[in-house]
C-alpha cells in the first residue's frame, strides 16, 4: 500500500511481468484481459493518486491499463464490414474497368497482333497482384492486427523484408510466365523467333518487377494508415492492393513491349541486357530477404503456391487468347470479372487467416470447427465468416452493374449492353464469387490444419482459381450468347 498526505500527482511508467492464469480486470474501465500462461506482457500503466477528502490519506493505488482498441476483440456487424469493404472495392473495381478498357485498346496494337502470345502473358501478369501484392497485404494485415507492427523498427523491418521478397518472387514468376507463353506457342504450332522470345521475357520481367515494387509500397502504406485510423486492414488492404494492379501491369506491359518491338532490328541488344540484369540482381534480393527474420521462412516455403497459381492463371490466359480471336469485346470484361472475384475472395481469406493466427495454435483447430462445411452453413450460417460471406456476395451484383455500365459509358456508345448479356454476365459473376468464397473457407482452414501458413499460400491459389473460373465462365457466356443469336455478347454499333 502506498500512502501520501495532502498530495495529488500523476505518474506514468512501464511495467513488465508475467501473468499465469488469472484474468486482469479494471473495476474502473470494465475491460477484462485474459493472458495465456507464462505470457510476457508489457503495458503503459497510469497511476492516479487522489487525495482522500476525509483524512488526507490516499487509498490503495488504482492502476488503469491503457489498451489499443484493436486489442479488444469486437464483433463486426454486417454494416461495419460493408462500410469498410465497399469503398475500397469500388476503387479497385474502377481500376479494373480501366484495365479492361486498356486491354480492349492495346490488343489491336502491332506487337499484340504480331506476337499473339502477349495475350497469354496478360492473365498471369495481372494475377501477380493476387500472387504477390494481395498476399503481402494479407501477411502484413495479420501482423498489424496482432500488434506486431506498432513499433517503428519492426514496422520498417517487415516492410523492407517483404518488398525484397516480392522482388525475388516477381522476377522468377515473370520469367516463368514468359517461358510458359513460349511453350504454349510451340504446342499451337507456332515457333517464335529469338527476338520475339527475348521480347516476351524482357517485357514480362520489367512488368512484374516494377508493378510489384510500386504496389507493394502502396499496400504497406495503406496497412500502416489503416492501423492508425483503427480500421481493420483485412477489409481494405487487399482491394486497395488490387485497385491499381491491373491497369499498372497492363500499361507497363503494353509500353515496354512496344518499345522493345520497335527496337527489333535496330537495337537487338536491349532485351537480352534487361534479362541479364534481372537475373544478376536476384542473388542480392535473396540475400536481403534471407537476412530478414520476417521473410526468411517465406523465402523457403512460399514458392509452390505462387508458381502453381501462375500456371493456373496461364490456362486462363490461353482461354483469353483463343476466345478473343472470335469475340473481340470479351477482352474488355475479362479483367473486371476476374478482378472482382479475386478482390472479394482475398478479403475473406485474409480475415479468416487473421482469426486463425489470433485464436488458434498453428496446426490445430478448435473442436467445433469443421473444415468441409456445407454450402448452407457457409452462406447462411451465423458465424463471423458466414456474415462476411453474406456481405461480400451482396456486393457482386451492384458492383458488377456499376462497372459494366461504366465501361459502356466510357466507350461512348461503341457497345450496347443487351438485357440478355447483362443477365448471363451477372449469373457468371455470382457463380464465380460463390465458388471462390466457399473454397476460401475450406482452403484456409485446411492449410492451417496442415501447418501451411494461409497468409503465404491461400490468396495466390484462390485468385488463380478466380482467373480460371472467371475466364471460363465468361467464355461460356459469350458462346451461349452466340448460340442464341448475339455473336459478340454485346451489339456492335
């Protein structure tokens, strides 16, 4: 007991200690904190000593623990989730609209017409936002929600380490994407010249590297800002990461490939020099990522899902390449349907992963958690994940209507959306997102149970699935419209 006479003062100090089993409760704040056994806690404790009005003797010291609001688990409502997700979702959607318009324009450029394999590159390079940036957003969002990014030193260490890590991954995936495009061209009976192969590889490397660096910086800034504004970064980081991803990647790919295409026969050394430079710099990025404690493990274990996702996305690129030859307007809608599905499922996967990191031991699930739930439970249950699914599904139709009418408006009457096209397109979009959200629940919990960190592996697989399912359903929609008498899906003016 601390006693003082005739004195009023305020003191703030740091307290570090161990708590075994009993919960801590402040009778003045009503906040209950339960710490696990043998857990070190470090908190700001404010001691307020107030003079006793009767005898001038202070009572026992009362400690009020000041805690960040984010450390107190609150149950998010439908409205809270919708508000935090919908605005970034709209921003990301208009970025995809821009990407669709760009793709619809550049597919007629000489480099895309002469080297048709460029269209095969489009889907895996756009999918990089799911492979790398959205995975980065999920990983950093989890750390932010756990409070591990509050200290500036740790914050910068995580950001720098992750930026170097995604540079390693972007260079490797960019190189493999171009290699897949070359192999596919061989199976199609077309043998690329050496200059064309160098162009594909150099364009893919520059696009993957530059886009990943810029978007990685934006993603990290959004997460730090969300943390300071008491916004759940799981709700906003992944859509923002994708908002500029598609249009940035497409613009870079179109510009770089055109420059290299014009250099063929004049400066043939440019493309090989770019390829050599990126190959030589890989060991530096690997060394930096290996030295960083936050990315060392991912450097060794995070490749399988990224490469698998790239291969799956490449199949979507083949579908785009084949179908755009028959339906030229299909390319305008492909980034939109794929992007919307990828963004929404990334939000779901990120939120589930954060919950598992916070509440479960790695490799184990609570006894009442079922991995393979029924679709009825997944979409109409009462848990927080079902609630998120309901909010995300409710965004699909209004969001897609806004985006496709924006395309129609920006095209200034060059296309006319028919009621049949709108109906079939929306059915494809709803089916795609429904499959993805159900798959997200099963996949994230399954990975966690198998001791695979879903922050590193789930989103690449899910967004790649989104690209393949979205491209396939869009192609089926256009084929159906062709069979019923509307060969392009939308009428030409």
